[in-house]
């Protein structure tokens, strides 16, 4: 069996966000066909339940995935014991410094599903340009060294292929090896569980004071600076006129120490000033991953709203996929692959950016129509059933069956600053003219 090392940059624990969830599910799915080790930056004992002792530390009892905490001291050994590496984000800097150079090169899969350099542009007013400089250097090294790249959508695929062309990785050799370029970039979106959602215990109703068993609940969830929760806040007075018992639920961030909280603070302050805090607006802790289905099943509708920014065009909102799995009707802002998906498959409603009236109408219509919610919910569940983790990971699994190092990745290095393209063009034209004589 191919020995696969997954290097997750985020902590794997009950309360985790998209990247941690993705690598957790990736490990469990791939373990059905490969010998999988999941490297994480935290103590494996913090990971979700079902851990058992193993020869190498601990493993998940239901899948056999080995869990290990990686660091500069043990990373080279983990790489030597593997046939292929899959990583995401800034953990690649640790890998390039302490893993890859210290032994035989292994095929490297770079997961680019989460376009973190674009997301982090939104933090410029808070953090300055240092994250951009760091992210750019990280991504450039990944593009030069990776053997296969994963993305979430056709939009992302074209975005990354453009970058790979600029770095010399999409070149004549790779193009004529595979005209479709699947040997270079493959679409591997976020997946969904094969089992139906169930709630082992309540997380909102009867648990959060002020949210009753029959209250209509609009779920917003976690707040990041590229989202637009203030649009929902502006629409809330009109909605409260029709639904006096309406409850809106926001979630605290699971990684506040590394995620700027500017927009979160703005929303919290707005709700406090309007007297809505713990009456109509509730800020609840991030729900642990094993209990997340309860959050969706106990909500009436969801709102996923963003500002008009480039980040949206590349995004595939992970939370919306979970909504589809649970059959939670969703109102989303237009833009990006997810709003198109909701429209094409009649699984939710899409409203223009920054359109308070349209959002009010869409949410009001869903809250007042169980029949509409039922139709959208049924369509969402059917779609979700055909997009399980095993299915979406198949392009990655096919590569890992016979992992390969791209033989052409160093053939066309980035030109030095002194190179003159004009002279190169002159040589090309001269050669062409000689052939035509």
C-alpha cells in the first residue's frame, strides 16, 4: 500500500474549521486504500474521539489512520517513512525547511482548495502587508515544488493554471504530456459525509437561553472579514416586524488568536446597541465537529452573505455544503461557484450584493413558507448524497495509486531579471522564417 503523509496546518480537535475538517475526512477516506498518517500541529490526544493506542502513538479506531504531531525535529523522519506527501497552507514552509531536503524526494501534492493568499488580503487594514508578503512567498514555493495541485472549482483551476504558466510549471512538456493538464491540477472540492445528518444532542434549542423550541432561527455562523453580516443586521428590523420571535445565531471563531475579529466586533457592538443581544441575536461558541449537524437541523434557514470582493469569485463556501447535507435552506449573496450551484439545482435563494430589501424578501419568504423550505431541502439532500468524500477525493486517490514526481518541473525556471523577451522573440521569428524558405 502507498504510504501517504497528510500534513494539516490547522489543529485537529473537536472545534475545528474548514482545513482541519478537510484533512480529517481526507485521512479517513484515503485510509480505505492507503496507509495514512495524519500529521497535525497539536497533541493527537486533542483530536475527536475514537482514538486507540498504536505502535506509533495513537490512531483512529474506525479507520486506522495514524495521528502524529509534527515539528522540525521529526518531520524528516515522517517524510522518509512515506511514499507521497499531501499538504496545505503554511505547513509547506516547515516541510521545505526540514522535510523535503533531507532525503529522497517524494511526490508532493499541494492542496490549494482554500485560496488563503486571497482571503488574507482582507486583513490588510488590520495586519498590514506582512501576511501578503509571507503568503506570496509560500505560494510561489509551492507552485515551483509541487507535483500535483488540488483545487475546488473550475474558477480556481483556471486561476492556478495561470499562476503555473507564469512560474514555468505549465510548459510545453507538461502540455504535450497531457493536453487536459490533469497531471498538473485536479478539482477536488470539499466533500460531505455519506451518512445522513443526525443530532446526538441539542446545541441550540433548550440549550441556549432565549432560543425556544418553536422560534424561527436564522443561522449565520462564523464571521470572517470578507463576509457581510451587517447586511443581515440592517434587514433585521423589517423581519422582526413580521416575525417577532425571530432569532439570529452567530458563532465565535475557533481560532481567534490567528484570525482578526474586526467584523465580528462590529456585529457584536451593533447588536448590543440595538438591545438585541441574547434576545434576537445570539453569539454561541463554535459547535464541535461531531455535533455540528444539530446546529443545522435546529435552524430554520441560513444566511451566507459576503461583500463584493475577488475572494468570492474563487470561494466554495464550506458552510453551504454542510447546509446542503443537512437540508437547511440557504439565502446567499450572488457571486462565486456556490451561489451558482444553489440556483442551478434549486437548493437555495440568491440575492444581489448589499441589497437589504432583496435579503428581507428572501428570508421572509422562506420563514413564512414551509412548502418552499421543504422543496429546497429535498433538492439539497439529493445533491449532497452524490458528493461524498469518497467520491470527490477520487482524483487524488487515482494519483496516489501511482504517485509520480513531475519530470518537467525544473525544465523552465523563472527567467532572471536581466533576460530580454524581445531578443527571444526575434530569435523565434528568425527560426520560423528559415523554416519557411
